[in-house]
């Protein structure tokens, strides 16, 4: 294959990946970073890194898993950078990507409750519950043992149940 054909093939692959996975990657980055502008940067960096590493993709994991791992690493790098201390990182729900279906009050509250969890719990909830990765895939994406994923999911779900109970006792707004 000539260099020109290989470049066209890489460009087509990137376009396909962006079409298929931009929204899930953006949503995960938004909730993870709690800042829509940072999430947009993270998404752009994720796809740039994916493009640069296309030749190294071996197919050991699904494309979605591979992209999410790049996105998680990108978000981790962004959160570790020193200048994040000077940014208001509170995302409002109106800055998240549009959902496929309109959320009701309970789903909105649940999303807010998830965003209030400690970051290590947010990570597993986002990947397992929101993105649909298995416990093993979530562990691989985060670089932690799958038993740790199970433990963190248990803790997160317990905290979310408690928050839901408080919301139900308080009642939904009219």
C-alpha cells in the first residue's frame, strides 16, 4: 500500500471513529472533568492521540474500549496539570451533550448525585454504568484490579441509593 493510500485509510478510520464515538467520549469527558470546555479539549486530544496511534492498535480490545482508555488517560493528565486549580470546574447539566431521550427529574438528580461522588467512584460509575463496559474492561481502562472495580461500584451504588432515598423523602419539585 502506498503512503498516500495509507494516509487516506487512516483519515477515513478517524472520521468513522469520530462519527461513532464522539458523543460517548464527550459525555464521559464532560462528567469526568466537570468542565465543558476542558471536555471539548480532551475529546480533541483523544482523537488526535488515537489518530497518531492507529498503526499501534492491535485489536486486543474493542475500538470503544481503546478510545475510552485514551480519553481516561487524557482526562487524568488534564486533572493533574497545575493550571486546573484556577478554573471553575463545575459543569451544569445544560453544558453536557444532548441526551438521546429527554431526562426526567429523577435522572437529572441521579446525574448530579453521580457528579458529587469522589472521583475514583465517578470513574467506575461512568465506565461501567453509563458506558456499559464490563467490570474487567473498566478495570483495564482504569488500570486497577477488577475486584477493586467491584468494591468501588458497591460503594458508589450505596451512596447513590442513600442520595436517592433523601431525594424521595424530600420530594421532586413541581
